[in-house]
């Protein structure tokens, strides 16, 4: 059974940066396509970013493109989300997610096989 554990959330001022981490266990991480989703208060969970098994071809939601960077280290079984130039509207619970499906640049919630417990990111304006 795959387990995903996020860390790195917190409170930051608008314009600041945070780096989220996700530790992967229970399966060789290189077999999984890894992504990040987020859920803001009162809103549905939404796709943020995805990275392929080999760590290339990252893809992003338009709302974070140019500000967020997803990366992975398959030796350490870790995935990261570097978030720069944070905005108030980035406030949400961020979830690490994994799927064994074929690669594509966007996934819906239904296509995700494993979820982390989430980490809160709060951006003050």
C-alpha cells in the first residue's frame, strides 16, 4: 500500500515562498506519476501540478504556471512543490497524489490512486 506524507505547509505573507515535500513509501516511487492538488475553503479540490515517472515533462495549472515548480527525487522517494510569489488565493490544503495510470499533463481526482493527508498553506495578504 502506497503512503504519502506531506510536510512544509505554513503561514506566509503574499509574495513569499514555501516548499512542500511529499515522502513516498510502500512502492518504488519511480513507478508512480506524482502530482499536487489543492482545496481551498468552500471549493472543490483542484489539480495544481504533475510530474512524470522520470522527473521530466512537468505540467501545471494555469493559475500557478511560472510561480510553482514540481520536482522529484526517485532515490530519496520524494516529491516537492516549490511555491514562489504566493498569492492570497493560493491559500488551501495541498495534497500529494499518486497514480499508476499512463502519463498525461492533467489528472482529475477520479484518476488518482493514492492521496496524502494534506498540508495547510495560508497566505496572508
